[in-house]
C-alpha cells in the first residue's frame, strides 16, 4: 500500500530537479562534470608528482650506494664518510658488523637485519623503512647493494621532503580546485544566461501578443542561430494564422451580409401581407417568400460546401474511382436541350441508351476517363459551371470531356458576354460577383466558382476561364488515375 520510501525520495528529487530552470540545470550539470574532471586531474597529478619524486630519490640513493660499493671493493673507503645530500650510509661486513658509516649514523645497529638485507638485495629496488627505532623522525627510503667479501652497503634517505612537497601540492590543489570550479560555474551561469536570453525575449513577445493582441510578431534575434530560425518559423506561423483568421472574419461578415437581404425581403413581404390582409394575394406572397427561402437554402448549402472543403484542408472527401465519362452526361441530363455533351470528341450517348445495355461503345468502352476523388463534389463542379453559363448564354451550353496526356479535361462553353481578362481570376474569390443588379437575382452569392476551384484543387487539378470568342470557356483539368 505505502510507497517504497527510497523510491519515493528518488521521485521527489527527480521532480525537484525538473522544476528547476533550464539555466540552473545546465550550470549544475556543467559544474558537476567540471568538478569530476578537476578531481580526477588533481588525483592523477599528485600521483605522477609522487612517482617522479620517488624515482629521483631512488636514483640518488642507488648512485650513493654504487659509489660506496666501488670504494669498498677498491679498499679505499674513508674513515669518516660524508654525503653532500644527507644520504645515510652503512657498510656491513660478512659478520654483520658495521665497519663504516656516515657521520651521525648508528655504528652499532644496522638499519636492516641480515634477512631483510638479503631480501632487499634480491629485490633489487628501493624500499621504505620506519626511521623511528633509529631515532630518525621520518620514513626512510632504503637501497641495499652487495660488495666483495660478503659485505653489504645500505644507503638511506629520509622521505620526509617528498612528503612535504606532495602535501604542499595537495594544499594548493585543495584550495585552488574549488576556487577554479566556482569561477567556471559562474562563467557557465553567465554564458548560459546570455544564450537563453533570446528565448526569454521570445516568451515575452508571445506574452505581449496574448495580452494586447496588437503586436503580432515575435522579436527575431540578430544572431543567425537556432533561436533565430525558431522565431522566423513562429512568425511565419503567426502570419498564416492571421491570414486564416482574417479570411474567417471576412467570410462571416460576407455571409451575414448575404443573409440579410433575403431575410429582409421575407420580413417585408410578410409584414405587408399581415398589415393589409384584405385583398391580399396569399399565393403571390407565398411564392415570393419561397423564392427568398430557396436563395437562403442555396447560400447555406454553398457555405456548408466551403466549410467542408476548408475542413478537409485540400484533400478530396473520398478517394474513389470516378468515371467522368459516365458522371458528366448523367449530371448534364437534368438540363435537357439547354446543353450538349460530347465525350472524347464523340457526342455522348444519353443514359437511356446505357440502360438498354449498349454500353458506351461510342466512347470506347466503359470507364475510360477515370479520376480519383468524390463523385458528388465533382458533379457539383459541373453544375456550378453550367448554371453560370446558362445565365449568360443564348445558344445551348457546350460540355466537352476529353483526355490530354495524363489529364482529363472538362470544358463548359457558352456564347454570352464573357468576363474581361482582368476579372477572370478575381471571380474565383469567395463572394465575388460581376453581374449587374438586374441579373443578380438569378445568380447566387458569388460562391459558385470558389467552390469549383477549391474542389478541383483538392483533387490535384486546376481550373481557369478563357475567352471563347464569343463567350466564355471554363477549363477544368483533373489528373487521370
Ligand atoms: N459564364 C459566365 N459568363 C459571364 N460571367 C460569368 C460566367 N460565369 C461566372 N461569371 C461571373 O462570375 C461571377 C462569379 O460566379 P460565381 O462564383 O458562380 O457566383 P454567382 O454565380 O453566385 O454569381 C458571377 O457573378 C458572374 O459575374
Ligand atoms: Mg454561380
């Protein structure tokens, strides 16, 4: 039931650590690594220094011992031995008596007993010896060599000076290392703080945007570093959001505007009818109201279609194979004699022919012009284009479908007044109408072509308007699947 106390403690420490600032954590980690590195190097340095000093002493006492052995072998040992560096010497004969010794050295007791002497000679290296029993207040470093006639030479030197050097070096390091560490930690703290400053100013910038909603860009640091690219990327994102926001606002206000006139018209008709019920032609009123209601319904439908397109963010609603050579004649059927349809150069067979089983031989078989996407949406593209064309044309509207390379090309041509070149792109914008007030009643809210373009783009295609002299031709290209 109760949590394991050590595990709990670890978790609490981890939580505490995560709550610290990035600056603190970076500095702490850098300092810890530095401390470890400094400690290791101090340890290695003391070791190397000690080893070097030991080697120096060993070399010196070996040299003294060798010289003494040479003198002894030559029988030229002086009665009073002295050494300039304070090395102690004892020469011991085969019977264990000290025959010569440096001044001040014990002449009765050898520093090492016979067994130790033999072992030291066999080892051939220096060894440590406590100087206490011989009245020397230091540890001694001792080297033993054998000479002729069973004699032995012992050379010894106090190790104290080395210990002093080492402890001096140790003291310097014990005081210096933490000082150095504090200095370096301070420098890290300052440098890291300076590095993080642009991030802090980004944060402040973001805060200002939220607070005032006026300045809409983050401060971009001068240095061309990661923070710079972060700031520019965020600013690009803000710009996109701002644009989307503005578009959304415009859409809402345009939509509200478009809703107002049919609603006002309905209200007026109903108020007049109710205000003067006597002699009122209720049928006429109902027809007027119905017409306005249909306009409202069409507008709602168009807005919904646009909202769906926005929602899908540039992809078709479905990804099914759509046989355009079937879909286009089927959709055009409802217009009857007002349109002519030709598929891949030949006049399209009407659906009745298909129902009797003669399957599109004239079009080169079934499903030859297939694109991937949403049949309902693509049908709406044709309907929107034909509706526009019918409003302006005098002759039947021509619908043509053919393939061109890897594309299916659908054209809708009328012989109306067309659209002047400078307006041919603009009419694809939402709520853009060019019609005069007279013909406006028939048209929609100016969303038809916007829906066409966004649908076609979502299917990976393109649409444009061109001059058909006389009239206008809408050209839709869709990639074949
Ligand atoms: N075939 C055409 N001939 C002339 N003008 C056209 C044609 N098609 C579209 N337009 C112009 O483009 C405008 C935008 O068309 P559209 O987006 O379908 O809106 P709406 O049909 O609701 O007016 C129309 O108002 C009209 O002025
Ligand atoms: Mg239209």
